[in-house]
């Protein structure tokens, strides 16, 4: 019995010794000294790569897609045709308007123009007026000398006045007809321009110099003004779309540095800079979109590449820091003298700046779980 009791006491003693030794080792492992280092505080954001100036292409009119004039990956210039929509009626209207315009111009400027005919009448009237004028003034002088009859004088005078009125009427007719024909040309030009615009609406063109990243319709499909036909963006300039939580958005400013890691380049950190902050919050995920541009872009980029980014909001050199895991209740640490309140500053995922309350020679202890 005594032997059994002694054996039990020895086991208990051994267990307590092992426990104390373990606690002692744990305590040695879980204490540290504050360290001086450079510290950067950052905000996390998910990242997606998109071409600059990316936009969806829409048709102005509805109809049947007749032809797709580009392929995905093609580089296009501003105004390049992309899609042709069937436009038989507008094309016929445009042709009719062109014919009407040509006719109006021919009537105004052509060799067989109406104005030319009136002008011929004016020339003839001028000759008649000149002849009647000579006869009238000759007869007038004779009449003043009491030569000739009153009837002859009155007849010459009447012919002179009629010729003068006829010439005046023809000149007025010429001016009026010229104005009417000019108005007809202007109207025909406007009708042609309107018809041409309507025809152009059936040809969808690029609004920018860029690359075709997606084609969303095939020939024969119905096209409406509500559905996109393609996606076009810059061919060689890409931007980084960052989704920032609403809690952190007030700390983001333009020109802040960004460190980016892409899934396609997992072992490389790319530098970027904030270029734009969109003010509208996405209510679906409670985030704001922030745009950044590469400082050192990779050689190959594709739309939709994803990754993670840290937006540097503060950076300090040679600051006193402790691991964040050693912090208690956000502003306290455990030391050899007990629990001490500290004032903190910049922090990142692992470390936090100590502004006061500790020195670099003060051991701190990691709180137990």
C-alpha cells in the first residue's frame, strides 16, 4: 500500500514538473522586445484589370444584324465600321434625296436651268427697251418741234413704258425664281443630310482608337438599342479597378501608392498609384470603386485578371513597433510590471506603432487565449 502511494506521488510530481517546465518554455517563447523598423499602414482591396476607356457598343437603330466587320482582338481606329445592320428603306430614301438634290442644283446652276431661260427673256427685253427708248426720245424731240402727229408720239411713249415695265417684271421674276431655287437646293440638301444620317445609323462605328475585346452578336440576330453589340477599350493602356470597403474609403486619396499581386503573376509585386475615386457606393457589396494606374505594368495583360492590393495610406521610418498579437484591448500590453496602457499609431496586418508607454528595452508578453 505504501509502495503504491509513493508511486502515485511520484507521478503527480512528475506531471507538475513537466507542466511547470512547459509553462516556463511557453513564457520564454511568448515574450519579446519592441523593435524599431519602417512601418507602412495599408488598406486591403480586391483588384480587377480592365482596359482603359472600356465601353459597350450599342446600335442607334433596331433591325437585323447583316454583317460583323471585325473580329475579337482586332485593333480599330475611331470611326472604323464595326457592324452593318440591314437598311434597305433608309438606303432608298437616301438615294431619292440625293437625286432630288442633284435636280435642284441642276435647276439652279445647270446650262438648262430655269434662271438661264429667264435671263434670255431679260436680254431680249433689254433690247426691246433700248429700241423703244430710242424711238420714244426721237419722237419726243420731233413732237417738241411740232413735227409729227400726237398719235405717233403717244404710241412711241406707250411702247417705251411697256418695255420698261416688262424689263422690270422679268428682273423681279429672275430674283424671285433665284431665291425659290436656292431655297429648294437648301431643302434638298437638308433632306439628303437627314437621309444620310439615317443611313449612317445602320452602320455602327468605333468611338475610340482601341481593341475589340468581345463580340456579343452574330449575323442574322435581332439588334436593338438596348443590347450591347461589343466591348471596346484601349489596346495598350490598362487600369486597375479596386473595391474598397466603405469603412476604409475615407482614408483613400489620389496619388497614394498601391502594391498589387495578380493571380497570373503570383510571385511579383507591381506598383501602382491611385488615379480616381468613384463617389457612388455599390449597395450590393457595400464597397466603393477606386481606380489605379500601373507604375511598372507587366508585359502581358488581359481584361478580367484578378488579384489583391494594398493601398498605402501611411508610411513611417524607424518607429517603435510591437506585434499586434501582443496588444490587449487595443491599447494595453503585459509587462514585467503588469498591464501597461500604451498609445498606438500606424499599423499594418502584423505590427503596430507605439507612440508612448513602452521603451525598446521593455519586455512584453503575449496574452494567453
